[in-house]
């Protein structure tokens, strides 16, 4: 399990003066300075559209932007707000509490709290992030016993 010193949130909150080398992308993988999008908004993919239109929109967004925002998904806004609040509550817990739900480093794609996600399998550089990974499908991969019990509405 990762130590508190390896957690990105702990590093960021400690006031580090430089990014640790294990998180530094090689120059050829960094975004180009001065590159600006040709329009101001991230592409939107509306799931209320036909399947062919959705597939086309996702393909275009991925090819041209590498990211998109999904709308028309049917998830109530109240649920989205609640999910953000619960996630923020979990990440505001003391590190020792969050570490109780740490991913098992010996298990590939284990479920839980982690920080060691590789940005690229080829270069070994880590993503500058902490995460809580929940498996959804197939259901056999879900491990609700590994999910936090706090906050209570988690």
C-alpha cells in the first residue's frame, strides 16, 4: 500500500517546491505551450441523439480533442451534485483514513484508493492524481466491502 508520502494530495498540500521526477512527463509528451483550441468549449456529446450520431461525435471529439463532455445522459443533477460532495468528503478525510481503502499494489487493476496510475505504460511516468477506482462491470469485479463507510452516504 502506498505511504502517505506517495500520495499526490499529501505532496501538493505539503508545499513541495518541485514536482517529483516520477511525475514529470518527457518534453515530447507535454502539451505545446501556446497551443490554443480553435473554439472555447469542450466538445459535447448528447446521448439523446441517434447511436450513429453519438458514435461519430465521440470519434471526432477523441480524434480532435482527446476529451468530451456527455450531456443528455439522464443522470439527475441532484445525484451528480451529491456524488461530487461525497467524493470531496472522502478526499478531505485524514490520509490515514483514506489509506484504509488503498488499492492492493500486488493486484492488477485493484479497486480502491490509489495514486500510482501510470500516465503511459511505455514511459513509466505517473499521473499527478489520487483516485478511488470503483469497478462497475462485470458485476463480479465489484467489491463493495472495499468501499468507504464514511461519509455515511457513500
